[in-house]
C-alpha cells in the first residue's frame, strides 16, 4: 500500500456524464484514505458556446470552492478542469482559464475537428487503412495540443484505443505512430508539462492504462519530469481505482514522485 494516494482526474455530476455530487465524491475519497483529489469536470472548447459550458464551469467552480472549505485540513482538493479540444478554439480556452483560478488544467482530445467523439463510431465498419488514417490525424492534433503552454497535464493519451482496441477488438500497431508520439512527449518535456497515467482503462475492456507503460517509459527516457495519475472516475465508488497500479508503472519507468498541482505549479510528492 502506497502513502500519499492522489487521484487527479475525477468527474462530478457537473459533467454531462458524471453521477455524484462534489461533496459525495469528497466523502468517498476521504473514506478511502486519499491525500488529494482534483475535480476535473468536462468543458469542451469546440462546442463551448452552443452547449453553454460557461454555466457548467461556473457551477463546478462554485461547488469545488464549497468542498474545499468543508474538507479543509482533511483532504487536499484541487480546482481542476478537463478541457477538451482546447486548441480548436484558443480564444474560448484562454478566456476561460483567465476567468477562473484553477490548480490544474487536464487537457484532452476526444474528437477530431468537426468530428464526433472517438467513442461513437462502429469500428467494425472501418477497414485498417481508415483506422490508421484516423489515428494519424489524432496524433497530429495531439502534437498541436501538447505544445500549448496553458495545459498542466496531458490526459489519457491514446484515448481512441479505448474503443478501437478495447470495445471492438481491433489490432493497432502503435509503433506506426512512434515518431508522432515522440513529438508529443518532447513537447511536454520542453514545456515542463506532465503526462497523465489514466487508469480508467484498467476497469474497461482495453485492460491497460492510457497511455500504456511503454509510452510512460519513453516519456521518462526523453526527459519527462512530471507524472500525474487519475482514475477518470465518474462514480464515487471508482475514486482511487487503479492509482496504486499507476504508481507501480511510474516506479518501473524510473519516476520517484507524482506531481500535485497547486496554482499550476507541479509539487513533486515522493512515491513511498
């Protein structure tokens, strides 16, 4: 059992796919002995205005602020956001980040430009060439996102594989994208940003973290300094799940600490 368990990717009922309140999630985290939790409800930059994500951001920020007061001294609660497709509308993204005093910006990519979420297609209808093209486009966009200096950690890299490989059982040779993956990782290294080990895949058919251990190790080899770990939980019962396994991966890859973000500053917390 590790000390200092921190879950830095958690969703509440302020997310469109969340289920439990901030207070209930905090109680669950406290019961499980977590040291810190970051609430990172979904805000999608590319559809921000039409889906009124301004209201979501305001409510989430207010609820987290209340929880920080209620649990002060017993649980570190980080003001966070999972900002999807940030570079698709930089004006919206940067205006939002200037408005709220976040601790951590978890940047993610759920779809291509003007496209649907990678969770939606029936990949049985795609031939191998189409899937390869889609993944090249995904990593192209990830190269752009990873160079954006407003993110703190890059969320669930290899997200499409959750569905392509996990749900549909298609085989993907990740080595075909190694040059682009290296650029993504180098962007994070050069900008002093973190890579997230997302443990949700351990609860799903894909059965691995996102990214998997090989990419985490490559990040370290390229000079990566900061790792965050998040369960990506949408239910109170999933808070903290897989975090210990994520710490195992971090240790095997040569990391001796996990980053806790406060006011966008990474604070290394020793793995012990």
